[in-house]
């Protein structure tokens, strides 16, 4: 894991507001050049490199062409091909439930007060492939705290936008849309949990969950819900799409765990996207390698049963 | 006009070329010829392409016999070739799994075959095809006599296992495997229907 400490200028501050949400062509922009990146323990790699120059980091192409986003289609290439009509400007997010401040807020109001950081995280899909992605975003906890959750807030629930007219996959109804996910409040407040707004220094493309998505790097990718329009503080465990649809195969926690296999495939190893035709699969790390930071969240919990 | 004579002269070559086309296309993608590409997960792409063509070739092989009821027996000459192509695609599908996907990690492969139902079923599918491919020669056919026909009824089991394997590896959307289930149900159902009609 790698966190750039210096604030990055937010894209909507350096670009006229009317077109910043649709801009997707700034790869390797000057905002990224020459800044120092810090690796935390647990991630091998180089220092003092822009993401593009860091061999561990996946290419912008791979990250934006290989997506599971069933709202747009089931094939990995579908989201990139079919998200053209997806309009993310303007965007608002409803905050409700067990908090003192609730209501509907503009994207800019949610993000505005915070400095955007860059974080390079490993991303592990439940389908046993992985990537390394340079996200831009904010610690979710910084955002959530502004809404003053009450002592009754034990969980945080998230919901993806429901727009069948713009999202062809939603018209097929493969999943119970809108897509929903949830975290315990402790998971949501953990400093690694990121509310991402961009990658590679550009705003999130539609296929990656524009304009606002969750990134929980120690959990399987399906927890990292995309295109968020609602965040609710709840007292009881919220509905979560995959684990409620197929509880034998997907759990609420969905922590990356090489010792607990999916019933239909092994989780012990993973294929790193971009490693080419002849690379071996690599061993999957407990909590996706973030155990030092997050294992304490689960002391006393039987991770085999609560997978 | 496609006359029986033309089918006899050029039919096999045409079918052979058609059956090679998906493999050639895949090879062009592997070598990234022109705009062709395998995409971000090339090994999975190869696995899926070979698997789906293996299944399609199996269906095509099984479709020939019912077709000859309508067209007359001349099409039956393609059945062996189609069957062998089905075996080739399924065999390459397995080799891709063995070599590129698992890099000869036999412990992991054995665990997969024993523990993951969809791999178990796929493996059984390939096993049931193997004796059919071996005994496809004229020599074996003569040697086995009427048993040859009995043995080759195994293909009905193969195709069911193949479709089941597909069905079980899908994450959520069962549409595509169900379409194949339907095709296979029709192909097998036609045979049952014919047996009863003749009784
Ligand atoms: C009768 C022989 C077989 C047939 C017809 C067959 C067919 C298929 C099909 C249609 C798929 C799905 C492709 C897609 O998602 O589009 C598939 C996937 C797969 N098959 Fe097979 N298969 C056979 C044997 C095997 C064997 C022997 C193995 C390994 C021991 C195997 C391993 C796999 C794997 C690992 C996948 C999943 C790839 C992925 O995750 O996308 N198959 N197969």
C-alpha cells in the first residue's frame, strides 16, 4: 500500500466545471510527475516513481478495459464499451440513517472540503485475478465524520445509481439492482478505506465507477461498490447484493483469505492482470497483504464461518 | 448449385477450413496481429475461447445425424472430422489450463479436479471423449465391430458433462449455458423421439 501524503489539486479546481466530469485523457499528467510516493510495509516495489513508471502498477488500459460492472454488461469489456451514455454530471449523494446531518448533497459538497490523495492499492477480485491501481480519493472516514454518525450507527450501507436507460446491464436484471453493499462502522472508519474519485490522476471513467466509488483494499472487489448515490448509517446489517443473492458463495465480510476457498474455485493464488501469457499465478495474501493494518478489526471472529 | 458431387469433392476441405478458423483467429490474437488482441487477461481468453468452441463442435457433431434424416446420408462423412475437432478444441482447452494457467502445478491441478465440481465434470467430459478419438480410425472401427457403435454412444454423456461443466462455472448469468442445454436437449430428444416413433 502506498499513500501519497501531499494533497493533489482536485480536478474540478483545475478544469472548468462543465467538462471536468467527462474528461478521461490526462494519463501521466503533470500533476503526477516528480512527486514522492511512499510504500507502506507489505508491498514490494520501487520508490520515487510515478504510477506509470512503477512496474507493479497496472496500465491505465488494463484498469479501464477489464471491469466487472454488471450494470453495463457481464463481459469484462462491456463496461468500457457500453458506459458511453452514462452521465455523471451533475451527481448527488443522499446521506441518511443514524447521523445528525442527513440530506442530499452535491458531489462537490461531499468531496469539496477534502484534499485528494493518491493511494496505490492491490485490488483482488473474488474471481482470483488482481491488479495494482493508483487511485485518487479521500479516506472515507474523513467524509463520514462530517455527517456526525450517532452511537446507533453500527453499519454503513451504500447504493449504486439505478439508471436502466443509461446502464444496459440493469435492464437485464441479472442481479437485484440497485447494487448495494455494506461495511461495519469500524471497517468504514478504517483509514485504508477509500472513497475514490479518480485513478491515474484523472476522474474515474464510467466503467470504473464514476464519479465516486468505494475501495476497501483488503476485501474482494465486489465490496468496493461503484457509482455511489446513497450512503446510509444503519443499526442492523444492511442488505448486500452478492452475499444476499448467493450466501453460500459470497459472505458479508468478503475479506481476502487464501485459506477459505470459494465453493467453485481456489482462493489460494491469483492471476495478476498484465503479467502476460507465461507468468505463474501468485500466492494470495491474507487480507490482501493489509493484515498488519486491519487484522485487529476481526479478532475473535471465525473467518472460516464469517467469510 | 451445391451438388452431391461438389460436397464429395470439396466438402471435407471446406469443413476442415471452417473448423480451423476459430483456432487460427485465436492464434492471430495471441500474436497480436493487426488490431487483434487477447485483452488484459489473455490466459482466460484462451481458456474460454477453446472451451466454447469445443462445446460448439460437440453440438455440431451431434447435429449431423438428425440432419441426415432430412438431407440423406451424404453429410455423415463429416461426422468423424467434426468429432475430432471437438476433441482437439477440448484437449487444447485442457492443455491451456495445464500449461499456461496452472504452469504444471500438479498438486493444485489434482486439488482442482477433486474439489471443484465444475473442473471434475469438465475432466470427466474430456476423459469420456478420449477413447472415442482413439477409436475413430477405420482400423479400430473394423476391430470393434458392432461394439464400436455402443462405445461411441458415450458421446451423449460427454456432451451432457460438457454443458454441465459450463453451467457450473458461470457466476450468475445462466443464459448462455442454458441455451446450450436447450440445444443439447433438442439434439438428444430428437433421437429418443425417433426411437419411439419407429416402435
Ligand atoms: C468436454 C470437455 C470440455 C468442454 C466442452 C469445456 C467447455 C468449457 C466452456 C464452454 C467453458 C466456459 C467458457 C466461457 O466462459 O465462455 C469452460 C470453462 C473452463 N473450463 Fe472447460 N471444458 C471441457 C473440459 C475442461 C477440462 C478437462 C478442464 C480442466 C481440467 C477445464 C477447465 C476449465 C476452466 C478452468 C474454465 C474456466 C475459465 C474461466 O474461469 O473463465 N475444462 N469450459
